[in-house]
C-alpha cells in the first residue's frame, strides 16, 4: 500500500457515478478503491471501476497533434482547425459545420463546446452520443414535467416496496446500483422486484417476477397497467390530461405483449397493492422509434397513482454514460440551451446571448445525431469536429457513417487514441487528456454533481478538451469570451449562468457556485442540484408545482406502436446492448486483461430452436447480415433470448478477431420526438459462417 494520500474522484464509466479513491504510486500507476463517503456507492465498485488503475498510462495513446498523419505542433494544428472552420462558415454559413461530442466529456468541456457552437459560430449543430442513450427520456420528461428532471434518488430504490425494472439490465449496465438494490432485497425479502425484458438477463437473478414481453410492446403493457391503476387524489390536484390518457390506455389489447395471463395478474397485483413503487428504465425503453411514448406511458402510471417525488416512489431513468446527465444540463444536445433553457424560446435565447455577450446565437435547433451524419454524407456539413466518441462504430448504420466521415471535406477528431475507427478518418487528430489526467465535473443519474480530479500528468502533449476548444475559439476571433485559465473558471461561469436561468424559471440551479475559485473547486464535495428551497429532500414535485404553464404535470394519450414485422429475407430481430465488463468500443476497458475474462469476444445469443433450424452449433461462428452491414459472431446458444430475437453486444469493432460491428446492422430509424435511434432492433439474416 502506498503512503501517498488518496485523491477523491469519480469513475470514468457508467451513469451511477461512483466515487473513487485513487492513490498514485509515483511511477505512473494508481491504486483504486471505492470511496466510502460518496453517496452514490458508499465504497462499492464494480469490476470495471475497480480495474481503472490498469487502464492508465501511455500505451496506445495519441501523444502529439497530427495533420494528415504527420506529427504537428499544437499551434499548427489549432491554427488549421480555426482557419478551416472560419473559412467554411464564411463561405457556406454557420450550419455548414458541426460538433459531435460525448456523454463522457466533462461538464466544463461540454459547456465550452456548446458556447462556441451555439453562441459564437451561431449554429446549433452540436449533438452528442447521449442522443443514442437517453434522448427519449429527455423528451418524455419535458412533455410530462415541463423540464428534463429525474424526480427521484438512488435511495428510493432501497426505500421502495416494489421495484420494476423495464428495459434495464441493471446488473450489467449499472452494477453498483444493482448491488444496492440486491442488498436492500436481501435485508427486506418482502420487497418485490419485477423485471420486464424480452431477455432473461442477469438482473432476473434477484427478481420475484420476470415478464418476457414481446419486444417493443412496452407501451401496450404500461397502458394496460394505467387502465387498471388506482387513481390518487394527487392526480386530481397536480396532473392534467388524465381522461385522454385513460381513454387511450383503455384501447390496448394486452395480448399484444405476448405475456401469460398468470404473469400479468401477478404484476397487476403488485402494482395495485403497493404504494411505494419505483420504475427503473433505461435503453430498452429509450432506444426505440417510439421511445418517447414508451417513457410517457411509464410516467403516466406514476402520475395517475401519485407515486412520484416521495421516498421510495417514482419513475427513474438511469443514464448510460458518466456525464450524460451533465450534458443534458449544460445544453449539449442540438435542441437545448444550457441550464434547462429552451432553444426555441426567444426570451431564453436572448438571456443566454446577453450573458455570453455572444455575436450570433443559434436561432433554431440543430441536427440531431443521425441527421447530422446524413448532412455530413450529403455535403451540407463540410467541417466536422468529433470529440471523445467513436461514431464510425457506434452510430446506427455504422458503415454508412464511416463512409460519410471519410467523404467529409474536413474532419477533426479529439481523442486519447489514434487507432479508433473514427480517428483513422481524421484530417487533424488532437491528443486529448483522459480520465485521471484532467479536472472537471460530472452529473450522475440522480442529479448528483461530483468532481473528477487530475491524478496523473497528461500523456505526451495531450490537452484538456475545454482548453483545445477555447484555443480554437480564440483563434477564430473571440479571445474575451474564451479566456479562462482553468476548469474552475469555466464551472464558475456555468454556475453563474444557472442563476440567470433560475430567474427565468429554470429548475436547474447551481448558482451557489457562481464564480467559484480554484480552492473552492478543488474542495467541491458531491452535491445534488438544485440547492435551493425548491428542493424537497432531494426529490422533485412531491408537493410542488411542475414546470408547466399551469404547474400541473401532463399525462399523454399514448398510442402504442408495435415494431413492423420482419421482412421474409431478414427474419430475425437482433437486439443489441452492453456486457458487464466492457465499455463502448473498449478503448479503455480493453487495456485491462481481467476485463476480458468474463466475455472475450463478440458473440450472438441465439435461442436453441433457431440454432437447430439454422444449423448453428454452439461456439461456431455465425454470419449476421443485412443490407446495411455484416458481423461475424461466436454462437452462444441459450434460452435467455426468445426465438427469432437474438442478442449481440455492441462493443467490438472490426479489428478484434471476428468482426463485431453490430451497430453497422442497425437501421437509422429514429424516434420522431426525440431523434433517438432504435438501436434495439435490427432486421437481419443469420447463417453459419
Ligand atoms: Fe463505475 Fe458504473 Fe461500475 Fe460504479 S457501477 S464503478 S460508476 S462502471
């Protein structure tokens, strides 16, 4: 054990946002432990977090800027980026450029990118891989509550008498939150846990009831539940739209869920007889071409029964990435302004413009992720800056997206690594600091803002994303607005803007930290926002007004849309998702050998009936194909999946043995409200390889 003091920071990976105690060993390494005082995890870590110390260092890192594959100085690279963006904007207008950013960026990075694009370039063409993760929850929250606010806290999962998990494999995707739930269940075995998922996932290990519903039928199930829900007096006082929502709910045919009536009756009894219910939902709900409606179908049930904003109650969307929530707050999406202000609202736009002293605010929403890459493909976007993400692997129609990036006039990629599928397509590569090398903040799924802290020196010449963006902004002619000396100043400005937003009625309020100094920033403890009297024990809405004009939450009349039947030539519906021990395209987790012990290569979970029919023996290879792409995957025969609905993980690229590029198979279909792609469903053909 080292005698050096441990540094408090936050995990690099999922939206649970666990506190980490990291102790530098003085030789470039780190010892990692869970932070017993962090309210997200109280000392727990999952295997990914525990292995963080094995993922630092310079192995495989991009150590210096590159222009067209040749090493360059920072000045040369930054001058070129500023010049090409300025020239493109001058010739073709602000909407001819775009930023594609990431839920793994720190809030300070996000703030600067958003300020540069929306306030100074004057376009809202900045979108993020968080569009792929939780945009449907954002849209659902805004429609129901008037603001994108998660109403509950992690402790609500422990305080509930029933927890419903729908479209969420919490055990693998949010492991420490799952551990907290499992511990609560062990302490109170009478707590009911219901898992709603077409797959029998690891989360079912602690479930009293598993509902293996037909894929895509979630809104049918929740509408049916609503139609039989006990109505609460809360609903009469605080909610509008009940009659319309009930009328729509009464029209569904619950047989479309494919669920056995015995299971449905058990589920209904738990729902009707339990007051303290939390419904956790995640990508299985969001990643759908009707994801927003599915979210509202869930919110409707909680609003009708008044199970919201009180201990042990509420709908709870859990975010995938470490700072997906921070990105929502800071306006990192193409249709938002910072601090929950609205891009479509002229008063909000004017307030932000005045605060920034901005020359040319964006006046309309920009292109959302899928549309942004379509615009790259057809030449409407001529200069693209991709920061901290790998869209050539993770976007739907990933091969098409890779071709679009390859055909773009000018592509800048800021990353830690030069070897990602996206980085290889860049004209200019900018080395970025990564986890452990930079200071900033992140917000977890329960709205808790925590510090990430610098533990080690930057690798090579790597710089922080906020600084790279600011340096380009200065070169584009805006030195006064981008002249911060450090991330504390960026955060202090952001916090001051939240005060302006609060005056306009926004619920996002961290203005207590406006103008924070470096020492205060260094000492910043994890905190929930808002830090004002509007908060009720950290929960929202229990006795208060919602952020709608009449102060009432809105129930929506949800008309469920079931997936189109698969075409004859592509008879299987491929489901995609995460595995327990890897993260995104494995650029970091791939550095820790022990994280490959669990599942070492890309695979296809397929039902025994399908495997027999196709002649696929266990552990052989399957070719999975459709017109958009192709993957070669190891066959894993299991009845955890339904016949006709195989599953494959999303993490592997084309470089690691059999090609695991499963997002190449996913169509570019999006939810019309949120713009979130339907990553959970790709029509494919499967054959032995
Ligand atoms: Fe990190 Fe998430 Fe694991 Fe916590 S649960 S240690 S935040 S990956």
